[in-house]
């Protein structure tokens, strides 16, 4: 699937379909109570990033999103004991959805993530 502003010589169709699947797993993380995020994290855990700059930036962005969301879920679960965990889990859910939507929008427009290692877009 070639998007506007995106040339076919930049990344393979397999890279793009994997990136779309990664964003789908990020966006479905909240409705599936983290099951989709766990699957996404297993998918990218020790995999090498693609060589294409566009695919690489999105892959690293997804990897960082899933790792930060997992760490937040663990922290939120532990902090439920002192009544702060629900707030942490809510913020993590909103953050994951917004970050996934912004990343998917950039991928659909054929733009790389400029600084994929950042926690905020």
C-alpha cells in the first residue's frame, strides 16, 4: 500500500504491513486490557529495526511506546495499593492511544518519526 508522498523504493510492503500491525496492536491495547500490547511487545522485543529510515523510525517509536506502556502498567498495578495506580493506568491508557494515533497518522502520510526515542510525540 503506497501512501501519498511515499515512494515505493523506500520500504518493502512487508515492512509497512508490520508497522500497520504494530499500530493496530498499540491502539487495541486499551480495549483488550493490555493483551494486544503484550502481543505487540513480544513482536518487537528483540527484533532488529529495519534499515529503511522511515520504517526504522516507526519501529523504534512502536518499540518505545510498548515498553513504556508496559512499565506504566506494572507501576500502576503496584501503586493501586496506595490509591494512585488507577490514575497512572488512566494516564497510560490515554497516552498510548494518542501516541499510537499520531504515529499511525505520520505513517499514513509517509513521514518518519523525527525523534522516535522520545516519550512524547
